[in-house]
């Protein structure tokens, strides 16, 4: 079933179509959520909240872009809202203040799996992780990040730069960096 038909059936209250939409996107969106929320149970809760928003707002989907992209944006915003709500977001964290513990048993020789990289990114301080995910993975501009997080563009750029520095150091310690 194509996305347009699926969306129409979901808006008509078709439970099978709603389950199909959820099943089609949930695993990928859980991965998106896990980039922002470290704890899997919390991430699953955020994902659930995000899909509630998706279903409530399907009438607003314009079919101009991809359905997956539209859902992804809702998931990211829901994760950011959750972080704001819990006041665990750090706008600026000095490198000296960050404590990152890495174990090498997640790596097989010199090849790193996506799960291992995700575990490293999840260990970044919240401010670094959010900006890194939004810029490097989600494709937001620093201007969009600044607006979304209520920070300046320069702070966004600084957080991204610091996140890259920390990640490079971690990879260097693990002999993964080329």
C-alpha cells in the first residue's frame, strides 16, 4: 500500500492501516529516538508519544515530501521536548566537565558496527549529542538548531565542533580512527 492510501485509511480510523503505518516506521524511528534519549525504555515512551502526535496530525501531512521525513521530524521534536521537560539538556558543557566511559568489547577488530557507533554518540553530554544528531545525522542547519533549542547559531556550531573533537578522541583511543 502506498503512503497516500495508507494515510487516508489511517485518517478514516482504519486500525489495520494505523498498525501498518506504525510497523512500517517504528523500528527506524526508534533508532532516531535512541540518538537523543539514552535509555531504551524512555526512548520507547517518547516514540509512543511521537506516534500519537503523528496520528493526531495526519490531516496536516501535505504529501509534498516523504511521509518518513515528516514522521522523523515529529519524532525528533518529541525527543527534544522530552529532554527539555526533564531539564537534562545542557546548553554548553566544557570538555573538562564531560565524563565518557568507553569499553572496547563492542568492537570487532577495526570494523565498527552501527550499534557501536550509536553507543559512543549516546555517551556524549546531552548538548553535544543533540546538536551532533541534528546537524550530522538529521541534516538540520545550525540556524534551525539554534531556533529549535533556543541557543545561538555560534553555540550550535561550538557544540558540534566539541562533539566531533570528543568523538575523534574516543575513536583514537579505540584505534578506530583512520
